[in-house]
C-alpha cells in the first residue's frame, strides 16, 4: 500500500491527500505523527522574527513550508505549505517576541515540556539559539532556531530533530513573512 501525505492551503488543516511513491503507510503514518508533534512545537514558537521597533506593526502575511526526512541520505519531502495573515500589534512587538529565546522556553513549558536553551546569539536584526525539549509524553525535540528581521520582511528557520518511539525525523520549517499593510478583521490578532 502506498503512503500518503496531505497538502493544503489553510494553516494546519488537511484538504487533500496525494500518494508518495515508495512510501509505506506505516512510514508515512509515523511521519504524520511526528509532523503533528513538530506542528505542536511550531505553534508554541514565534511565527517569524521581530525586534522592538525594527518591525512594522500591522498586517503580515506569513508563508510556511515544512519539510521532513526520515533518513539523512534521502531528499526531504514537503509535508505542508501554508499561508496565514496576522495582525502584529505594537504591544505584541514591544515584548520582543521573536528574538528572545526564553519566551519559547516558557511557552513550551506551559504545555508540559521541560526545555533547555543553549548557544544564544543576537544582533540588532537577527537571533539564533538551540533549544532541547522533552515533551510531556516523553518524546523529545532538538531545535536550531534562526530569525532575521527588517521593518517589512521577516524570516524564521527552524531545524528540528524529533525523537519519538525510538525513531527520528528531521524536519525543517521555513517561514517568510511580509508586511502587507493595515490590519483587517479577518486576521488573527497577536
């Protein structure tokens, strides 16, 4: 039986299923479970990168691509691509939400994870750090997070190694964000 992966246009929801040649249902089902763990992890992390006054408050379009591979010698497969629009308020940006590693740790720990941060680096428009977490269910994830900002552009790259049930899955999340103007009612407010 062939494996399947979901592709969709709305953030974090599956709309259609397409076969992946050569993948088994067991392998792909395991990849989905790990992808959902990674998405849960992503939901706890910042959506982009922003410094106090370096980023324009207002409406932002955030495009995310999540890829994964189970073996280092295989090419990554795209698990999901999504685009969402959010409203970044001045109050939200004043908290320096994207360049402060401790915020990620706090968010993860509120979900029952135990995390540690190492190798933090920061400049006026960029930050990077490593974070390792043991989730409440005993699975773990090691992350390398790199964020860069400009007033109307942001980029986040998150490389993860998800350890679940004795198996590893390497994932990469790349989010490119662009300022699109004033906030609108249909945008998620942050």
